[in-house]
C-alpha cells in the first residue's frame, strides 16, 4: 500500500464522517482534473491511481445522495 492510498482512505473516511456528498463530488472532480496533466506528461501510474480515487469518491457520493433522498 502506497502513501497516497493511505491518504485517500483517510480523506474518504473524513468525508464520509462529515456526510456531505457535495464535498465527495468536489474531491472526485479534483482528482480527475489533477490526473489530466499527469496523463499528458506520460506519468500513467499516478494518473491511473487518481482516476481510481475519483471513482471511489464519486461512488461514495452517489451512495450518500441515494441514502439521503431515500429518507
């Protein structure tokens, strides 16, 4: 497990604890925007990780939106 994975898990846990899906969406979009220059400079491993992190943030946001609208 790499340090950026641990940082991702910590940020995800904090955002899930706060329970604000909008913050999760912002974090997911931020990861996607940060990955674009890395793909341009052929730094594929880190860019691919950022895309996976973005998917995790957005999936968590969708689940939280779904839970809040269900109530």
